C-alpha cells in the first residue's frame, strides 16, 4: 500500500465535458482530422506538433477518445501515460516488440495467460528470434540467474493465471533494475487491488476485456508506462501500435470509459463474494485456492502490497482431482443450478468457470503445466456478484456433494 489514491486521480480527469456540455465526454468518431494551415501537417509528421498540442493526425496514431480512456488507465495505475488497444494481446505484443529486437531475450513467469505463453514460446522465437526463459516467478534466485546480457525485460502477472501466486513486485523490480531492464506486469487480475508501478514496476499491461470491462461484451487492452515509452509505441517508423495496428475503436473507448467510475464498486463486490465462498469451501473441505485465505502461501505478501479497499480479487480455483470430476462439477453448476457459466474469460458480473488445463492453459505441454502447478482437475472460477451469497453457496455446496457421491459410487 502506498499513499497514492487512484480514485482522486480519476476525479481530477473529470474536466473533459461533452461537446454540448454533456456530463460525459463526446465520442470523437473520426478516423482523420483537419488542420487549419497547410504547414501544420508536415510539422505533425515530423513530430513537432502532436496530440498534446491538440493536433491529431490519424485514428491509428492517436484518437482523443481512446487517449482519454488511456488517461483514466494511467490514473488508476499511477503512470505518466497509457494508451488503449484493441485487445490485451495487442497491448502485450506491442510492449514486447517495443522492448526487444531480433535476438533479444525475455525472462517470464512460467504461469502466464496461455496466449502470452504461446506468443513468447512459439510465435516470437519463430518470427523474430526473440526468446524467453520461463521461471517460477516466486523463485527470485531463478529469476536472477535467468537474466543474460540479451535480456530486455522481466515479465510477470501480478496474480498468476490460474495458479494465483502473487508476484513479489518490489523484489522483482529490484532484480530487473539491477540488470538495467524494466519489469513488465500484466495486472489484468487485480486492477485497483494492486498497483504494480507503486511497488517498482515500469510497465503495466491490461486485458480490459476482463474486470475493467466487467460485462464480457468487448475485447480491449491497455499499456501503461512513461510518456516516452507510450509515445514510442506510436512512432511512425518503429512504433508497434502504429505499424501493427491493434487500434481501439473510439466507440469502444467511450463505452469502457463510462465503466471506470464503478470499477471500484465492482472489484470490491467480486472480492467480497469470492472471499466468502472460498472460506465456506475451505470449511467444507474442498481443495480451494484463493489469496484471501490465511492458508494461501502468498496471503501475507498480498496483504503487504494490496490496497485494502478492494479485497483479494475475484478469481479462485477448486481442484477436483481429475478432469472428469471438474467437468461434472461445472456441468452441474451451469445446467442444474444456474450458478454460473462454463466459459473462459473472467471479470464478468456472473460467475465463469473453466478447467484451465484443457482450456486457457492448453497451449502449455503437460510437463510445463505440471511444473506451473496446473493440475488436470483445476476449475478456475471468476466469481460474479449476482444473486445472494446464501443462494450461491447452496448451489455450490449441493453440486459438490452430488459430484462427491458420484465419485464414491464409481
Ligand atoms: C485474457 C487475458 C489476456 C489477453 O487479453 P485479450 O483481451 O483476450 O487479448 C492477457 N493476460 C491475461 C492475464 C488475461 O486474462
């Protein structure tokens, strides 16, 4: 916890009114922008005039509405700047390509989102010769040893997916900085709960698709960092956002920007419900993993790092032992009880459930899954806040009892 208050920082941004005095900012639905003087355009292309002077060039470069959502993300994360992208993967790939050139190297957590893993393990080495060494990010010695003179970044998720280990951001950033390289943190699982930059991280990436959107209706992402780094993503000659074009639509930006004011309420609601269910699951004897529980190996670390107002996050896992039992539980919960949905993704207002080993982490080999602690019966639940706690607990308890009986009978 630090003294910075993201909510105050967000409130300070509320000077941007709509064209007709609307309480919400107008949507700038233009892909191109006029200049009043012919001399302005060459100056913009040379970088002498830019969005900071109210001169916009082209919608793939900077759009004022997308830029405004970026300011909101920067306020949340405590960074100088941020810019939003068409997806979380757009944000992650642009960040890595901005930091690394052919032949460079990344040290990354071995428990990252499946798409990130495939990008680092398969795509980048094949297309660009950028290689990654995956390590247990809680093993600080292993992180230090994996860094070479070619390493350009240390990459981790704040809360790992789906194993929910907490990255020791202060120590990891010290290790990265000792080597003169940045620490990049994917904070998708814990917006507002954890502010990586306050603890020494340099760049934060988000899949807005998840908690920040909260409605499972858009795919979107963001990169938060220094002014210089964000500007470099938009460079006309070398900027991965500018040249690869994972551009956020301004209508999506306006829509998402109206959800930021209730992100704090939603994160607190997810966290409160998840903690209550995890506590009851533990008492029931289920193999539950949730960083809000005292028994979680990183509970104390998360307490040191987190902002106390938003709980411990909305994601927990239940290990059912086998994939068959995991599937039986999810099927009962969805099709008999209406507890939630069998679907990948997270951060929705209803509960989403998936068996990580055969879905979002299926890009990993069995060996890699085992070393990352992803067992075949692991059910990841992104806990929603609809219904009452008592209703939801009864549904969960009854489904667990029935699957337990089936297993004893078999
Ligand atoms: C979903 C997810 C991503 C990818 O985001 P998209 O918006 O689907 O491209 C990256 N990191 C984490 C932790 C995620 O959960």
